[in-house]
């Protein structure tokens, strides 16, 4: 069995997060006071952690922490140098202000959006109990949904959104070229 023709030297998750601008996210967080008492777990690391958890459909803080620790080497290459513990995630979700960018709000077809989210990112469990923790998880779910919509719009192959979401979730930490795999998954 030969090497995969989709192989790329970066996990698929890295290709997904390249769609985001780290400097802009940190600047927005600074402007809104989100970086005020932060030592290591900044807004970028928090967003990367929550996106990972939402895409992977983790149900608890423990699941997030253990899963990220098992992928620590791969995640470190993506700029996630701190693997959060349960208490770090819990504290961050409890005290973070509302700093997520409020884009794409106009003219959404609300019913279709929520149906899509319910089918692909079920919010069965919340990672925190505070109002802010729940808001953060919902916002991150919306960001994950938008990232996958951007990816879907750039593909030449027609994927159902749920099929695309499943494929990305199952291959999130594989070293494959995102667009090569999704445009021609049967090539190998």
C-alpha cells in the first residue's frame, strides 16, 4: 500500500483554522478587554480549543482536555502551545467577555441555520454552567458552521453539509490536503 495521494504535511484542522486571522482575533479581544488578566490562555488559544471541541463533538471538559493532550504535538505545530486543563477551560468560559465577531447576522435564514447546527453540531452538553460559557460555546459552534460553509463554497465537488461535516470531523487530525481530499475522496 503506497502513500496517500492526499497527504499533506499539516493536519486538516490546521487548514481549517488558516481561514481565521489570529492577529485580528487577538486585536478584537484586546479592544474588548478579553486579554486583560491573561497569562497563557489567550483568546486565540481559547477559540482554537473550543473549535476543536465543537468540530470533534466533545461532550465534556474532560473529553476536550484528554483529546487535546493526546494530539498535543500536532496542535503545537498549529500554534496551540498550551493544552488547557479542565479548570482552565472552565475558568476561561466563566470569565470571558463577549468578544466574538458579530458578522453575517443580516438576512440569515434562521430556521435553516438552526436546523443545520442541530444536525451537525448537537449541543447536547455544555462545557460550562455560566451564562457566558454557554454563549461562548454557541458562538464557537456558529464559527465552526461558518468555516465549514466557506470550505464547502470553495470545493468543486458537491457535498451535503452533513457529509462534509462528518468527513472533516473524522479526518481533523490527519495530515491530508483538505481540498484534495474533499474534491476527490475516492482517489486513493
